[in-house]
């Protein structure tokens, strides 16, 4: 019986190759594309992070073709995915940080109630706290200590996780100085320093987009610095 099955499989493959002479050429192209996938993903994730968006948890959803430079379209794309996966993402964050559940649930509820003036700073504050808890340095302050911790982690991580750590260490509008307050820059991401210090230049942050962007950063930090990956560096 086993030999009959093997003969049948061999005949089937022979027919595929015979009827698709470009099979091996296509396979080679696919293989080349897969080999370059991490670099393409890194490029896309970096560009997205500069615009205030981060991949999250189990779903690296950025893929070609995706016009990140079309900010309105990309914002709509990310909002749609975050809405769709909201319950799963929030459950994942709460599961990773039960000690923060009261504050996190409050932040999630405020966002769902469209009270973005309150949800956005809570997301940013909890992101900073989780980074300090897992990494031993705050994300938005402790610059020298943070860079040392990132360097130590990156030295021990390669491939996918190493790329995520590199993206987490990027300097973006989230952590920029309060003076970075032009409309163009504020459209990239909510400015943590301006918001939490109550700067008059950053009083217009309370939008759904900004709350979602801060939420995506929170989800990203919770995913990248999940327990067990970074605790030895704290």
C-alpha cells in the first residue's frame, strides 16, 4: 500500500512539473523574496513607527504594497485593524501585566468612551512604566541608561526580535522635545513630553488617531518586552 501511495505522489508531482515548466523559476523567486522579507519588514516597520504606528502582538500586519506616505490612508488602515483586534490586544496586555490591570482597564474604557484627552496620556504613562519595569529604564527619559539596556538586549537577540528592539529604540515624535510642535510633526504622533507637562503647544492632542497611536505603542512595548525576554537586564 505504501509503495502505491508513493507512486501516486510521484506521478502527481511529475504532472505538476510537466504542466508548469516555470515552477522552479517561480520557486527560486519566492525563495529570494522570503530571504529578503526581514529587511523589507524592517523598512516598513521603521517608516510606520516614524508616523506613530507600531505592529502589535501576534500580528505583523505591515506588508507590501502599503503606501505609508499616504498618512490618511495608513491611519485608516491601522485604526481598522486595531478596532478589529481590540479585545484580543487588550486581553494580551492585561495578561502580561495583571499588576497594572486597574489603570490599564481605565485607559481602555476611556478610549472606548471616546475620552481621548484622558486615554492618550494614560497609554503613554503605562508604556513608560512597562518599559522601566521590564528594561530597567524609562522609554521617554533615562536616555543614557535606556540606550545601554537596548544595546545589551540587542546583542543577545537576532533576527525578528532584534529588529523589533531596534524599532523600539528609534527616536520619534512620541519622545521628542516639547518644542517639536509644528502641525506637521504633531500629525506624526502625540508628543509625550508636551502632553504630560501640559504645554500650551500640545493642547490639541485629544483625538481618536492619537489615542490609537499611543495604544499601538503600548501594545508594541508590552509585546517586545514581554516577561522572560528582558528581566535579566533589569
